[in-house]
C-alpha cells in the first residue's frame, strides 16, 4: 500500500512539474525518483536491503553457503584495522576461513542498520552499521545487479 501511495504521489509530482515546465520562462526540471520500501519482503537479491541483510546475518551466523548466494563472483573485502592500517584484500574463500573461527550471533540479536546511499543503473551503494557488543563497525558496500539480482561486490569496513 505504501508503494502504491508513493507511486501516486510521484505521478502527481511528475504531472504538476510538467504543467509548470510548459509555461514560458520555466525550465523543465526532472528529478530522479527511487522507490525504496522501509520493510521489504522477498527473496535474497531481489532488493538491496534483503541482499545486504542476507550477507551480514549469515556472516554473523556462520552460514557461508547462504551468504554466498548474494556475493558477486568478483567479491572483495578490505578495511581499516584498529591501528589504522589497511587490511589485506579478501575474497569469498578468505571470508569463509575467517567465519570458521568466529562466535555465531542469531539474527534477532544482531543490530544491523542498513542505509541505501545511492543507486545508479545497475550499481548501488549501501552503508551497513553492524557488529557485536565487543566491536561495532561500518561497512561501505557496493552492489551490482547481475541478471536482475543484486549481488554484494565490494565491502570496505572500518571500526567505529
């Protein structure tokens, strides 16, 4: 229902802006419109939020196979350590090894905050605030649409 209301509002704005734009002295203004729902349901990969949620929840739970379902074939992960030094770049297999020794956290105990920061054609950027009671960090995520499905391509993280 929220999407329908938003579409109606967007259509109304589009019509009203074209009416004003056709009057002499007014320049036509075109604004990009993104439809992002606050709580989206669906399969992993169908929305940015679901893709990032599948990635991070399964990372914290230690479910590598499920996490892999939303990783791009060219996935990379890199970040800034507590000492300010850049970590080594990791691929999906490196991430799998890292996950094997970590404590697992159920999704209902995770405090993941997902913010879509940009969408341009088949590429999107998302800020993910995540972590545990021991450490919190930000992940700056680049996603790419592959055959209509969002995939996590690059992650750059830094501790808070």
